[in-house]
């Protein structure tokens, strides 16, 4: 039997899904987003009673071994598109919208991740504004910068870093 490989080994991230068909309190599906160094960036367990997202104290702390994880018969590699689809379906359970003062309005915000300040925009209408990049897994959240900055913003938001919001409604009305 040949070893399992990920569907896109050249990708900077690997995506794994582990499914168990139990009726107990154990998770019946777990999703992992793992970088090239083996650090988990996003992780969610789906239980009968709801979703549990990994807290900051277990994310990006110690590397995991995706190749070893894939030797388990319940584990499988998935591609980024499938991960993002599943993530977008589960993300509302994180209650991120409660962190946006009014999710129906336009907001600009700042958060910190390490020594970097990340500039965010909550854009519920999806208005294309040059220089802003969508944050992976978030339909209305954008970051000023490129995909690399968007990945860092995703990590900051996922780990529930504080965000300082300022209303942009006055700017939008002008």
C-alpha cells in the first residue's frame, strides 16, 4: 500500500478532514488547516451539540504531522476549496458577528498580531475597493494588503484578537 499524499503538495497549506460516525459526544468531523511547518492555523470540531473552534492556546503552538495523521483510516486530505466551503458553513457558529458593532454597516478596524498592526474593513455589501483583499473564510471581512496579510488577518480574527472599530458610514455617504 502506498502512503497517502495531500491533493496539492505544493500548496503552502494542507487541509485535512477527519470523520467519525459516532452518536456520542465525540466529534464526528474535525477540520485542520496546517501550514508547511506543521502549525495549525484553523481547526474546528463538529459535535452533535454544535461546533468547537480551537482556542488560541492550541493553535500555532506545536507542529502536527499531517502525513502521520493521514495514516488514520478516518482521515483524508481535502483541497482548499472544500475546506473553505465547509469553513464558511461552520464559521457563523463562532459568533464573529457579535464582534462587529453593526454588521449591516461599513466599518474600519485595526487589530494586532505579533508586532504587526493589521487594518481591517467590514464590508457587508461586498463593494470592491482597490487595495483591499478578502480574508479567507470571512464573507464580508477585508484587509488592506495582499494575500499574505489576509492570511495573517485570518489568524488574528480566528484567535479572537481585539479589534478597534470605527464607523465608515460617513465616508460611504460622501
